[in-house]
């Protein structure tokens, strides 16, 4: 029986390995190119060095844009989680007229291409003078990240037994205490997952940012885009590898803190 199952298992193992290689091939090629010494992108590399990584860390525009994107992502993550918590509570714990319509509107950005969202957000924030400003970038990123936080927090709230909250209220706890001592700790995995997702989306968002910023404000993705308009060298590959590693570190951090499956 074991011999009969060996070939099917081997076939599935080979198929899955090939599938993973196909999905990871672009990342692997970018990783290899990032060590090339030539001043243009080509594969395979002629010779290998860490020169491109050194240039990235000495590129003032990339470094300053990195810290700006980091700060914007952190603000977006905190605000998106706070707004997502309030929206999720209202959708899960209360029944009101138009609840289905509100839920659809919150999740509608999942169905709309980013290029369409970018044009719509630009037309909304331009009349109020927030175009090409960091508050405008934050508002634009909130428009695409709040649906993710609402989704993750709603899943966590749905898994919480409402009778636990009712028992606390019966024993004299105020609504604020119930929220702070009971609800919030129980949905913490959803809050962390939503915040991490919001941060990563904001940090990597390029399409919408290109419509919002131009001269006065910029993020790392927009700086990369402007850099590519004039030159294509292994610096871009090295910077891409660094960004991938940051995302991997964040995901591993979530896994270590609360467990990725529990968070999602």
C-alpha cells in the first residue's frame, strides 16, 4: 500500500515545488540582480557585490522617504484600527436600519480597482486643499486600509461570545469597563492583524500615492517611481529586497507575538 501511494505523493510534491518556484521566481531573480555590479538591470549578473545596498543606504532621497513612509504607515495603522474597531462594534453588536448598506459601502473598496479609487480620492481631497500634503496621503490610505481592519476585527468580534460581555454588565461593570477589560483583550489578535495589514498596505501603496503627491510630499514608492523615470540600476533591486525583508520581519513578529493563524 505504501508503494502505491509513493508515486502520487511524489507527483504532488513535485507539482507543489514547481508552483512555489514559479511564484517565487521574480523575487529570486530580483534578489540575485541586487548584487550585480553593472549600472543597469540584467540577468544573470556579471559579478557580485554589496555595492548597490551601500548606495541605497547613502541615497538621501530613499532614506528620508523611507522614514516618511514609516511614519505615515504607523499613523494609518493606528487610525485604521481605531476606526475599524468602532465600525465593527456597530456592525456586529447592533441592529439598525441600513446596516447592510453600511457594511457594503465599507467593503466596497475591495471591489474597485486602485486606479479608480485613486481618481475618486483625488477628486474628493483636492477641493479641501489636501492634495500634495501628508494629511491628504493619510486620508487616502485610510480609505483603502479601513476595509481590511473592519474585516479582521469583525471576524474576531464574531468569534467572541456576547454572553461574556452580558455577564460582566450583569455584575455591575460599566459599558466602558466591559469594552476595556473584556471586549478589547478578546479581539486583540484581530486588532494586531488589522494594524499590521493597514501598515503594510500604506507603506507599499504606490498607485494612489502617485495621484495624491507630487512636489511637496512624497513616499518611498513614489520616490522609487520617480527614480525609475531616469535610471534603472541594481539600487532598485536592492531596495526591493530590503522592503521584502521588512514585510517578512513584520509577519514573523506577528507570528511570534500572537500567532499568525490566531491573528487572521
